[in-house]
C-alpha cells in the first residue's frame, strides 16, 4: 500500500503498551511514504516509503528494532480506473538485543523464594544480532461504485529468515510469516459507512485470526467519527475509536483479554494510540478511484 493514497505525502505513528504490567511490553512504530510518477504512467503510479519499528519485551530484557525501505507499483486494471493491483517489497535490517542483566535462570534460583546473584552459567555467544530482512506483498483494490470500496491483500514477511543466535552453538532463525487481510467499505445513505474486515496471520506453529467491523459517520465533508469492535479468536475483544478531521486521523483502541490469560492480567489487555497525517488530502468524491486507500 506504499504510496497508494489520495495526497502528496503521508506520515504516521503507532504506540502500543500492555496496561497491566508496568513497562513490561511496549511497541512503537513510525512511517512515511509518497506517491511517485502519477502523471507519467497512464494511470499507474509508484510509491516509496520508510518505516521504523521498536519493541521492548520483559521490561527491556529483549529489544527488537526494524528499519525498512519500501517500494510499490500500483497497476490499473481497467480503463475506468476502478480496479488496481499493487505489488510491494520492503528491504532493510532487523536488530535484536538481549540484556542478560535483566534475566534470571534456573541455576540462580535459591530453592526457596528468590534468586542468588551468581553467574548463570549460560554460554552467550553475543547479546546483539543484526541481519538483513525482506518482506513482500500484493493487494487487489477495487472501487465498485461511489458506495462500495473493497480490498484483499497477502504479505510474506522475513523471506530470508534472519538469524537470531544468542547462545553459542545455536542456529536459530526467525520463521517466515504470512498475512492475509481484507475489508469492504459500504456507504449507507449520505453519512454512514459500514466497514467489516478480517486478518489472518500464521508464523511457524502460531496463528492469529481477527475479524470485526467499524462504523464511520461523516459529520461534514472534512471530518468523520469511527467506532468499531474486533474479536481476536480465543484471545481478546478489541474496541476502537477514531476521529478524522481535514488531513489527520487519530485512533485509540483497547484490547480486553477473554482467554485464560485474563487470570494473569485481571482481564486487562493493551492500549494502542495511532495518528496519521496526509498532506493535501483530497475528499473521497474528488480523487481517482484507483487512489483509494483503505482506512484502518
């Protein structure tokens, strides 16, 4: 979806934090992208962007940083510019760091109710790994009418399976990840939008299925409210609230755990805040259908 939007450039950021444990898990990401060659490719266009991702787990014991540059080509499939196929690739590096001073091991357990300050005996070969990372994706996007927009996409992450070796003699690699996602935007009447969607992710033996819907209400040509809910199967319910005005959208979501994990977090989950700014954002009735980008 890099560069596939109705504006001159786009920047955004997202912050997620586990509410029930102080600083134990937090994630921050930021991105920027621009469309390219709009007037020179007979309706097609390209896009270029960059994004950064930082994750801290276990109160900073494990830190992950990911920096990627992305490129996409958006191919128009019909003479009315209503259907588009987009191909994208992201190339960058992945860094993981473990702080062994924040870890405790079985050999340090005192046999009662705590840990002794003695060497763990673990053979750490290094505490930081740094490797290239490659992702790719494809998205089919259609604007069937002024009232109906839809998309479906598939992405393939960690194609090169970067190494994650902290212990001497180990050969651990990050498993490849596959994501299937899609959504339909129905406009009901003059002001209301109904936006159901889904996402399926699988990596090694883990999988995640999330489905739900959002409702959008156009207050006027320049502002809209969004309210939605999703269910992550066998895990959590996600509530979402968003507001869009002129070139900016702000979103807030909260995960309420419904699985057996609620015994560990008292039913709480995580809070997430996002913000996206599109420079020279065009109203939906003015931009070319092929430049429609789904709103999250």
